[in-house]
């Protein structure tokens, strides 16, 4: 006998706030869905929401019989959009708001359609059919939920506090309903991630107990929770949840079968414990276990260090910290009158920050040019040299050429002047916007020897990296170097710079770095990767392989 899973169950769509937004208009019509992977796409959802609220007003006047529900729905549209549109970036910078935004138009929209699909309702749905084509899909909901859970893990956020809207001690977010918590658990369940399923189903049960108007069917919740608890090795807890489930649905056959199975497992375990012993032993209490199962990489020291750095923890002492400097630099005519503000962050590898190098006007223009082209960011397959979408990089990016606009050329010239390196073989300017929990796990910018297809031999390897930070980030989003313990926090207008290659041309493995998940805020950056061809007289080679 075996316990039956809940993968085929139908999940109720009830939620405390039904439908608050709609997705992007035709400006992103040609892009892949994935609105969760860039906040700039989610901003369009708020404008579409406001438009639908007005159309819904007309529909309400046509069908008085359901006006109470629909008027309430329209009021929630208007109230939500009016508040959010005052500062869309700040509103969507909150990962919980972004998750709820996607959720309302995926798992909750079916209920709204059922209410509307009569008479004038069909006419109304037809009038917004173009907008419905741009709704986020289940992939977006899964991505948004996974991002929220990623933030929970990386920043060690308690499930209860996150559900109550508290992030790092500050009330940032709306309180999640039992149904919201259930959806997070259900998505984890579908990914066979029973650790997070248990966390969020238990929280859903806690929220359910406090709700005046229930947003989820308790029996369904207990079904998921009992099975997930058993998968985490908590047979007695699974039995207790199943017994509670049966008080709500006494004749449920699967629940009866599961109850019988759990009782049998416990009896066998108890018999094994008594084997060879005389007399009665006291009943052994089962300690509830919920261990997070990690793959080899996520249980590695590097990944643990990466997450610790993201939380702003100190992972190692820099013995050269007393040698770090801040100085004005006038080494190029561009900076004679307005010198660079150079802050050395680490000596070897040499990592620096140039403060106030980009102006607000330049930043706004770069965003304006890049936004219509943003697509899911890709990484280069080291074996084939082809660009691929990777799970360990969640963001959207666009590429801008110098000749497209004088301002783009001016940005590139700033890199050239600051680094004193030629940009003749450099890549185009890459603009990146990070969405809900947007991140890029530890990686190298240079190609290793075995990755022969990674770069064109005419341009050579990536000798240096320049990153412009085009926004401040309220929490998270740091650029971290796990091997050396360096953290660079996003600062609007600043540029980070480091060499990826040693003077010998060998890759500098201490430059392995990562972009931490954005906890709250909107993170915009643009990257300029400089290649080694043409630098022969700018940065002379050294035959010592370690220099």
C-alpha cells in the first residue's frame, strides 16, 4: 500500500483580493511572457489595470443583477491602480506585491471569467480580448513564486513574517491570505519541493484559522499538507492532518486509504522499536522534521558564502584593508575639470568603484532606449558558444550600440577614459533590469581554456568588466565576490571596474562574482565588457603566469 499524492487535484481559485491588474500592452506583444523577470514589464500591468477598471464600469451598468460583486471588483481595481501608479517602480519593487500581481491574473482569473460569461459579460470579455492575450501565464506565476521563495532562502526570511508583510523588520508588504500562502505551497509541491510546501501549507493553515472570510478550502489544504509532511518523514503529523481532513470529508476514499497507510507505517515502526525488549516502552514522540534538500552545488561552501555575502555578513577578513584608498583622479582630459571619485574596494584583484560617473539624464536615456528591447537575459554555453536562457540568471536585457545615439557613445567613452583601455574590440553596452528576486549566481566573466568557442579569437577574452549601476536598491541586489568576500552595493550613477585577466593573460579566478537577488527595489545596470585584443600597449603582458 502507498500513500496517494495530490498532483491531480483541482485547486480552488478563491482569493481575498480578486484580480488587481492585467499584463502588458502591445509594446511587449512580440516578447516572451516571463513578465516576472523584469520589473519594467510589470509596470505596464498597472496601466492596463486602470484601463480595464473604466471598461468594467460600463459593463456593471448593463448587468444590475451582479452589480454588488462587480462594483466591488472595479473599486478594488481603481484603488489599487491609483495608489500603485503614483510610484509604480516603488510599488513593484516589493517582491510580494509583484508576486500578487502575477497571481491575480493566473490562478484567480478563472473565477472572474465564470462570473462574467453571461450576456453582457461576454461582450465585455470580447472588448478586452486583446488585453487578455497579454495576461501573465502559469509560467509567470511559477517564476514569481520561485523568486519569492528564493528571496526567503537567500535572506533567511521567516515564513510567518514574510506572510505578514514584514521584510527585514519593516512592514513592506500586504498580508498574504491563506489562499496566497497555499498557492506558494502548491507551486513548490508541483516542483516536488516538499520543504517549502510544508512551510507555506502550515502558514496557510495558520492564516486560515485567523480569517473571517475563508479564502481556501481547508480540506484541500490538509490534503497537500499531510502528504508533504509524510514525504519529509513526519508520518505521525501526516496521520494527524489526515484525521483532521476526515472530520471535514468523512467519506473521502483517498484520505481513508492514506490514514490506513500512515497507521500501518507507525505500527511497524513501533514493533521494530519493541523487538527484543521485554515489557512496555513509553510511546516515542516524533520530532517534526523539515529538512531542505539541496543539490551538490547549493550545499557547497561557495554557495553558502554567496548567500552570506548577500545578507551583508562578513565571510573573511581582508589583510590589505588598511591599504585601500579613496582619491580624485585626473588621468584623462575628460576628468580634468570634474575628476573621478575612485574608491578602491580590493587590491588583488584590483576592484574599484567610480562614484557619480553617470548623470540622471544619461541614465534616463539609456533606460528609454533599452526598455522596448528587453528580453530574458541569456548566458553563453561554454561548449557551443551559443546564447541560452539559464535558471541561474533571472533578468531581462537589451544591447545598445555606440552609433545608435550620441549618449551611448558618451557612456562608452567614460569607460574608455576611466580604464585607459581601448574599446575597439569591446562588446555592445548591455542594459539589464532585474525582476522579482532577480539574480545571477556565481560565475566568471572570462572564458576558461576549455571554453574555446566562447569568444571570437579576433577580439580575445574579456580582459575587464565595467558595471554601471543605474538605480539605488532598497535591499539586496549586491554584486559579491565569494572567493575574496567583497560586496559592492548598487549606487545610482556609480561604476564598478575590475580586470578579469591577469597581466599574463591567464584568467583571474578570484574575480568569480554574482548578482544577489533583489529583495526590495528595482535594479538597473548596464555592462561594458572589454576584450584583450588592442590592449597590448595599454596593459602590457607579463610572462609570469601568476601576475
